[in-house]
C-alpha cells in the first residue's frame, strides 16, 4: 500500500479555493478554481464530509517514483471543510496555499519524486511541475475522437439550427467545420488579436503584414468557405459576417473574456502547436534568450496558455511585469526548477478543498501547475 495510508480525509488535508485545477466532466473541460468547482456539490454552509462524484477527471500523472508524463485521472469524491490556518508556499512567481497536513510532491537529489506534508517543506525544496521532454498524448480518458464543429451552438433548438443553416447556405459558408490545424491556427490568431465589432468578426493588421493578411483570407476560405465582407489594399482590417463572429466568440470568448478553446485541452500535439503558432503570430515575440514571450493584461488567459503549454511538455512560466503579465515559453527538454522561495504559516478563515480518490493519489494545481497529493477516504 501507499506510504500515505494514514492520510484520511478526517485530518483535513486540503488547498484553498483559489487553487487552479483542470477539470473535465459532462459540461466540458475548463481550467478553474477548485473551490468554485467543489462548491457546486455542497449546499449552504455544509462542510466536513465527502461527496461522491461520477464522470469527473482532472490532470494527474502516470504514477511511480519518476515523473514521466501527465495524464487524465478519475476523481471519485470531493471534499471541503473549514480551517483556521494555512501554509503559503511560494515558487516560480506563484503561490499554493494548503493545510499543514496536505502533501505536495518534491524532487529528490536522484531525480525521483516523493510526497511530503506542507509543514515539513523547506525553502529550497523543488516542487514537481509537469514533465518537459518528449510529447505524449493528453487526450481525456475514454474520450471520443473530436467531431467536426458546427456553425450553430450545441444547445440551440431546431428552429435556430434551421435559421443558421439558411444563413450558411445564403453566404456559402460550411455548416460543419473540421477541427484541423488550420482552424486551430485561426483560433490562435483570433484569441490574440481578434475582435467582435458591430456583430462582425474583425482582424486588424499592421502596414507590414500584407502577407499575413492574405494568409488569413486563404485559411478562412479553406476552413469556412467564407470571404471577407470588404477587402482592399489600403484597409488594414478584415471583417467577416456575424456567422463567423458568433462561432469564434462561442469557442474563444471575446473582449476581456478571451479563453483557450475547450477543444484544445484534449487535442493532439500538432493541433496544439498550430494554435500556439497562430497566437504567437498575433501577439507574441521571441526574446534574445530564444524563448517565446506573450505579454498581456489578461491574467486568466495567460494562465490557461501556461497550463496548455505545460501539458504539451514545453516549459511555460507565468510572471508579473510592471503593468501586465508575461508568459515565457521554452521548447526545451530540460526540467524547470520549481524551487520554493518562501513558506509562511498564516491565519485563515474559510473553506479548503480537495479531490479524493484520484488515480495514483495525485493531481496538478496552481497557476504554474505543480503536483499535489490527494486525500484518501477510508
């Protein structure tokens, strides 16, 4: 059995509700706060007992003494309770807050990993982030091969579908859109610089981006069968009809609520790379160190990009700058050092949370994701 057979839920081994986790269930896949997710299973101020769940997965690892790859893992119960103190563990510009008896994984000198309770951690210990070496699949367990996306939302009624079909026919737009690398590249471009203006999709270009503009026109035509509403050499913006505006807003958000398309969380490495290539062309730069950098005031979006990049074994670190946030991405096979820079024991008045019964007894959490031990249920 595990060396943590004595770690039962009753000891209250949990993290604070603002800890980011990746969740997949019947509602889809999304990065969210663990508290926001688990609160759905409790009513009022109830706490202190586990709730069984079905069809829920989170990102964990394959098990063993080495961190070889991450994988989707089944969550069997969720748990919340109140505590009066937590440990604040700072690392890589991020912080995880946990109860003293909650274990997190650290790397040993010989490269193995082991779980240790938060109260026993020391400054200088290295937490375990996602592996950064040869890419492996991160498709969800038992997930179906992705289907084509439709131009209408999945939850609309028959009349709305018929109306959308009629508009597609009138405009020569495809009804079914292949989830391809080309579409992923457009998703990246839109997420980086796209706008919805007067219910139209708009992409703007600099005076030196005529070739990029033409590439977008061709890729949209190939993926959707659509042409821009207007296009001239002296106009640096492309606009497309409301059909495309609604499609991109539905999958990628808009304005200050842009997000990684849900399909990217379970897609192949090639589709992921196309999405990141599109985003980098739209709003990225390459630093002198050889890394790629994305700067934005949209912290939530960059946090999603950091997780997505880490899932595909590229080094991704999110840090604060003077007036915004910077995501640094390095396509290297060396492991980052998620070294603890400080540990503080502080008063706390609120709920803490945990996923219980996870495969291999672990799940990833945090803005710069690290491996956390789950509680066990007797």
